[in-house]
C-alpha cells in the first residue's frame, strides 16, 4: 500500500486522486468541525466553494455555516468554530458549509474513489477506515492561503503513524509523509502548545478563538469518520460484521 | 528576523526572494557538489539550465559537469557525484554545471540580495553566513521533479536549528520551517540511514551511487559557503574582522 501526503491543496493534482482513498485534513478548523458536527447528530455537511452557492443551495431547515477571514459570514447561522456545533444547534440538521481552505480541499479530491474528512480528533478512526477500504491513500493537508500549515501536517503525521501501526504489511510512504510522521512523533505529546505556535493558531488567538485551537488539538476523541457521498459529507457506516 | 522554508523549487515565487538572503539546498547532490568542488580548489561553478547552454558557455580549460536522470551527460567531464570533484580533477578550474533540480533552484533565487548554496556538509557555515548578512532568510528545498525531497528538508532543518542556536534574538520561522527543524531533530543522529530511505536515496542506490548518499549525509564537514556573484558560484569571503 502506498501513502502519499500532499503539503497543500494547491499542490494537489486532481488526477493523482483517481482510484485512491483521499483523507482531507483541515485541522483549524473545517474538518474538525465536520467530525464534531456529525458526532453531535447533524445529518450532513454540504461543502460548497462560495457564499453565494451556499445561499442558493440551502433549503428550509438547513443551516448555513462557515467562515471568511476566520469569522462568521453575515447572515449565516454558524461560523467555523467547533464549539458552536453542539447537539442543541445541529441535531438532525443539514449544514451547507463554505470555508476558505477545507471545502476547497474536499472539492479538489472528488476524483478519488473515497473521500474522508480527517482531523486530529478522529485520526485513528480515519486510519482504520482508510485501511479497511483497501486502496492506496492520498492525504491532503489543506493548508492556509496556498501555504503549508503545520497543524494539518501534524494531522497527516498522526494518520501515517496510526496506519503504520495497524497495517499488516509495511506501507510505502512518500518523503513528505515520512517528514510529517516524524513531526508528529516530535510534537505529538504537546499538540495544544504546538498548535498555538502555528501561523493559524496565532491568528485565531488574536481573533478570540483560542478555545477552538485547544479543542482541535485533542487526539482521537471521536470514532466517527465523515465520508463524501454524492457530494455530501455523512458519517461512514462500516459494513456490518457477521459473527 | 524571519526565516521562511519553501518545500520545493516549484513552490517558490521569484518575488518572495527580493531583499532576502536565499539558501538553496539540493543535498542529493547539486549543492553538496558545489561546496565539495569549491573546497577542493575549483574556482567557480557556472549554473546553467540546459545541456546546450552548458556546451555553448564553456570555454577552453573549463570543465562540464552535471547530470540528467542522475547520470553523467555524454561528452561531459564530470557527472553529479561529489566523489568526482577531487582536487586532482577540479583545482583551479571553472565548472559549467547543469542538473535537473539544483541549478533550477539557483536560477529561481536570483532576485534575492544574496544566494548561498547550502547542504548538510556546510549547514552551520551557511547559517553563520546568513546571519552575518543580516537580512530575512528564505530557504529553498530544491526537491525532485517538483516534489518535496526529505534530504533537502533535513538540510533546511539543520540550518534553522543552527540559526536558532546562533541568533541573538529568536527568529520567526514559518510553519514549514518548524516542521523541518523537528524532522532534523528526529533524524539528525541517523542522517545516513535516513537519506538511504528517501526516494532519491533509493534511486541513487539502484543506479550504483550509494557512496554519494553516504558522503552527502555528513554534517558540517566544510566551512566553505558558495555564494552567487554575477551568475557564478564562488567561495564567500567573509568581510575582514578588525580587532
């Protein structure tokens, strides 16, 4: 099995996804929100690129979520803070979501056979799911404004480490994946402090979202894996196991 | 002082270099060759992009050096192996050089105020020189075929670590630089084994260049820093210190 980690969504080429399982990572904060929202009972996330698309697509009862320049979009129900995606707010709802980097990374991955939304919060669950799907894996760090973001690299490193621990045969990992795995091994026991020192972590703190950084730096607290089905992210339901 | 590390030459934007000191890193093998050759008494390296340019530019007494697909170019005097750049072979000579990634990275950096050729072999010397030059620093990992190469990332990590140790005030380092520094801290005491496991390391071993990988994985064995002067790489002569 081959695992290729891509440093930034702008580095990803659509054709590299064909036939593979893609793990999209935007730790601060889009994919952290998706797993948090779906774990809190939200039915689905509909990722769209523009604010206008979000307004056009959303139907009665849907919620509008997302950000521009880290802040809630005027007229939207929810911003891009996982702390907003509580059961009270999202249970049973469909959320139409647009964020600067995360939703773009999901869109870019659509030629993959499977697209999973991964974060530190559900890294191990994503590793298991990707292994079960049995295909080569491409891990896309969303990044920020076409630059590598360390928090996404740490998420990728966490996934590579988990896959290596779970796989029956040693996976082949590209150079960037080896680098990110070593970063995770270096920083894995101080994720919160490290995320606070990243470019995005500092920007979020300045804007008053420090608690989001703390929330998103927790490792493997969710078993849920969001998967893209017909353009919409829903919980991955594992195939039933017959005993 | 700001230090930005760029993952791959194709990621570098010419305008990002303006006013800065650029450190170009192609550990396997172009910048390792340059420091080795200049340390062995070669007068200068003339980096050019194409084989034809190399043939046109070289004058009587010059040597032609470089590679395509890792191998020596037909009709050239030298390949891309630092073990060929001995005093017997290069002393007093000018070498016109073309390689796939390294010379391209030097060309791409030309808008910088200063361009230094950096490798593991002279990482500390480059860190000192860059600090002395007193400008913001951009470190360009050359990469291989538009992909990140771990050996270049380790070179960048070594430089960031050295600068952090030498600088009087804490430098600001971009996310990618922090990641590479942590990689270096992880792998720094097993550089040879790590370089053998990289994509380029494996390819070179298959082609019979394992000894080059061993040679290029040695840390801080040279004090010499190649600097670009009027399009040609020559030894950096530090300004005299008056006591």
